[in-house]
């Protein structure tokens, strides 16, 4: 009897632990709830003890014109090489991230390593492959800017190839399908039955309708980089106007939709975290990612849009010898063993799904991106404040990289939006009051950034409160505007108010705070991640000297 009781207790304990493993620990849960009025009162109490130095931002008469997108692109080396080949004929493959990341998203990495070890030859020369981990959209961005020329390009779907063609970069298709996949909509099973009862079927049209009606909160990813994001965007436009997804009707309905829809997620990770925290209950994702993610098992998956079958493209600048040698690796990837590995890693499902083609050519897809960019805020202006770390640890290359990235990435801020700049070390400096980002404000922003000097401690949360007050005051003038804050720092708080006092204020005011950990240690990033996640749909992004300009480009393009 004692043994049976002991076994029963062990079983209960194991079940309890299993249940705990499926519960997401939302950082906002343990933060005290206070009212908006109390939050403002507490913010004012903190600021009464913070001296803010008001700086005069000079107009930068020597401001460089960074209107070309290429000016805001980091070196291609920020996208890592995950497999390095060393053959006499070495083929560089730009492979989408679900094929070239860490396990289980490493199908191509595994095959490339095996292929390189087996010493394949073409015309008596050893053939090898090098794999670069990079999203399909970033390849298009870099190739259109003339900053990258891979030998092979393996995006999730063929729309990116059409966009290259439309941009004057002819493609040669070596394989229509390397590995099968679909993209689609995930709907939480907590709301799925009610959704189906009311809307009868799960399609992009009904999901959009439900989102507009407040019955769903549907999120999708940044369509300039994400293959799934681009796919979902074109299907949303098609839902608005099946005959012409690029019509004025589709554009105007997209603007109305974006007024109530959650902001486009900068990354899939941010979107997934927001789902776990209950901020969204429906989202777009590739099927392979859904299949392998146990945290999403309580979601229903519905394939939508074009298939994600990973075509293989090459280009006219690639020699005939390389193209023919590349076919060896393509054939290697199409073997039964390779496809079986793909199935084990979540691919090759929904094989009966034919896809829903919006009927767009390359120019059409490029136009769809522009429509999204014009309508992403639902016609509402954005009020943004940059909060930048100028503590002593930022001296030298760090600060220089940050200054350069801020000025270069500012091209992605529309003149209809509003921008201010705060800097912090031991003290807080209002470098630029919030103003409409016209030519004069842009020149002042450049001048203020160039005046940044690094010294002293790290009063992050004093500066957060200063920027919060600036945003609230400007929002009184522009009640329809969307406030947002971007904090860039390389270390934990040293001096000033502590995080625990600030968190209830941030939680109550719900101003999105996107934090960028600039070469931070993991332990240091936890505080900033909590600050972002408590603020709402935002999150922390890690950056370094080389790629901070890319991080800012993505955030600004998706949020301003």
C-alpha cells in the first residue's frame, strides 16, 4: 500500500511539473496593478528628483543625404555563415532561416556538412557548399541594393524570385521545390470553436472580418523580411478585393484594418511571445515551425496563401560550371534520405494543399509592400522617442556605431511622424524635443546625434520616465497618435530610480518600449527584456556594432 501511495504521489508530481512546463511566465503577472492616474502621479514623483538637462540641438548643415536604402544596410557578414565550404568549386547558398538556423531549423546545414565531407566532384574538381543564414526578404533587399551576389538563393517561396526579376535581376530556376512547406493561420483553441460558430469557416477573409469585429486579434510578421508576412499581406489584400488586391478599395480597407489590428511583429519570436502572453490569439506562421513548437499545440493550423516549397534560384552572373556543380547538391537534397530528414524536421506536410495564388507578378508584390508601408499605422501618426545610452562604457566604437546607425536609419521615419531624442548617463539630457520629422527636425536630429558624448553611469529608468512624460505631453496635442519608445543601451542600470519602481508605471501606461541590447551580457538583458514585455507588445532585440543599423532599420520600418 505504501508503495502504491508513493507511486501515486510521484505521478501527481510529474503531472504537475508537466503542466507547469506549458504555462508561460508572463513578466507582467508579478508587477503591481495601478491605475493610469496613479501611474502618472508616481512618474511625476520620480521626475521631481531627476534633473533633466535641456540641450540645444543644432541644425546639421553638413547632414549627409541617406535617402538610399543601401545606406542603412549593414555589411552582409552580419548574416552568419552556418556551413563553410572549401572546395575548388565552392557554391554560396543564401538559405532562408527555417533551413539554416540551429536545430531543428537546420535541415540544409545538416545536408551541407554531409555533402562537403563526402568529397563530391565535378569535372575532376571538389565541389562544396557554403550556407548563409538570411531571410528571403533580406536577400532581395541586399541584392536590389547591389550589396550581395549569392550563387544560389533558396527562399521559402517563389514570390521573392519574382520581385528580383521585376527589379532587373533575372533569375534561373534550378528547382521548383526543394522541400515542402505551407504557411497559414494559427487560431487559439480557446476561441476557435466560437469563431467557427459565428463565421462558419476559417479563411483569411473571415479572420480579417473577425479581427475588425474584435472577435480575434490576428498578428503577422514584417512583410519586407518575412516570407510568411509577405504571403499573409497579399492574402489580406486579396480578401479585401479578390479581383484586384492592389486596388484603391483594398488599400483603403487595409488602412481601416490596421487601425485596430495589432502592430506587425518585427520578428516571429516577438509574435510568438505575444501569443503566449495572451496579447494575440491568432497569428501567421509556417507549418514547420508550428509542428515543432510544443508551446503552440493548443492552436489550430489552417494553411493559407501560396505554398512555401523552397525553390532554388541561380543567376546569370554565376558561371555555367558552378550552376552545373550546384545541381549535384540539389540532387543530394532531393534524395529519399534527405527528404525523410526534412519530414522529421517538420516539413513535407499538407501535400494535398495546392495554394491560393493572389495572381501577382514581381511588380505586384513590390506594390503590396508599399501599400502596407503606407497603411501600416492605419493613417495615424507615430510619436517616437529614442532613448540612447551615453554612459562611459559606450565610449569609442560603440558610440560611433550607434550615432552612425541612428542617422542612417532615420530615413525610414516618415515626415508625417514625430520624433524626439533623450540621452542618459548619470544624468538625463533632452537632446531634441519631440517635433514633426520634417526636413528641419531631421537636420536637428542629425545635429543632436552628433553631439552625443559618452561618460558616467547608466540611469536607464530615469531616462525612461523622462521620455514617457514627453510622449504623454505630445499625445495630449495629438490624441490619435501612436506613442512608441526605443531604448538603446549596453548595460544594466547604475544610478537613478530602480526597475521595480518603474515597472508598474510602464504596465499601466502601455506605451510600447522596444529595447535594443547593444552588445549586452545575457544577465544584463533580462531587465530590459522585462521592461519591454511589461509595456505591451514590444520586446528586446540584441544588436552589435555591425548590425545595429539593421536592427533599427527593421524596427523603424515596421513601427513608424
